[in-house]
C-alpha cells in the first residue's frame, strides 16, 4: 500500500485520548482501513489512492478516520461521555472538524445537524467509537485542542491524596522561602516568608481598622460642613389674627359722615 498519513486533526484527537486515559485499551484502535475497507467508499481509505467520499484540495495521501477503543479504563470516564461531550461541542458550533461519529449502533452527522440515527452497518461499533474528519484543508490540518480534558471526571481516593500531598509540599516551600525584610537599605535581614506574612497580616488588619475609623470621622465632618454651608432659613411670619366675631345683640356702628365743604371747595378762612 502507498505511503499514507493520518490527518493532523485526528492525530491530535487520538493524542488527547491517550492523555486523559493513559491506561486505556488499544485493541480496537485503527486508522488505515483493512482489505475489507479497501473495496468500499470509506474515510479509512487514503484519499489519494483509495476509495473515499470526498477528495480534498491537497495532494497528500491522507486518512480521514480513526477508531478509538471504548475501554478507557478511567473511573467515571466512559466512551459514551466522551462522544456526548464532542457532540455538544459540534452542535454548538465550537467544534467543526468532524463529519460524523459512530458509536454503539448510533450515528451522528454534521450534514443533518448532528441528530442521532440508528446505525445499521456491519459493525455495531460497540468495541470502539469511529470519528471521521472534515476534508476541508484548514480543518483537517488544525491541531487545536479538542478540550477532552474539560470532561468532568470524579476524583478517585488516590487522586485526592496525590493532590493533597502536592498542595502541602508547595505551601511548605512558600512558607520556608526567605525574603529580605530590611527596608533601611543598610543591610540584609533574611526571614522565612511565613513569619513575614504573619507579621504583615496583623499589621495590615490594624491599618485597615484605623483607616475605617478615619473614614467614618471624615464622613461625619463632611456632613457637618455641608450643614454649615446652607443659608439659614428665615423665620416664618406670624399668622394674621382674624377679627373676633361681633356679638349678636350689639348695634351696628354708625357710618362716618364727611364734614360739609364751603363753596369753591376752599377751606374756611
């Protein structure tokens, strides 16, 4: 068979499977098609020398499909979970490098919006999952992350113990690291970071408390200053007194009579 190579995008996918499941079974792994595949149109065949559904734009003899054994041997991580994770990314548009996936008697295709259909091929694909890649030049060549490490997996007891030990060791190293605490520029006073941080933390809280007290005093003074700057309000005028009502039996006051005027309207001599 002529020399061939697996498209880079699927090399990256296979490598990520190996990283998240380093002890996985490889018995059903595959890429280049066997004799049976060579007599049918299939992505397992090299695209320059074999029968393939699409021919890409380059002249590289590339295979556009891989099979990955379904036994990942990682607690909490199954091939079903990986397939569903990749399907979610494909449906959202975050991943565009796959054409279709076959697993456990089901097939999902980009051409129909990644809807699930029953797969009735000769292999039920229960022992492995099949991934077919795009023939687009940029997509088949892309080795960007497939983000399989983002699949949530429950930590085992050994995982938790190892992580705890690593954290404890790192914290110990940080606390023992020595720094120069002499700020006078006259000498060197190397002290463990732990002691410096403890002292700094206490002093830091004291400074914060004092700043809070000063801030409260400033706010109080500001309020008083604002009150002093406002003009004093003028006293309200006294309310007009209403005349007392006249007694019912009191006589009405006589009307004023103007004094008589002499002729010519001149005052008397």
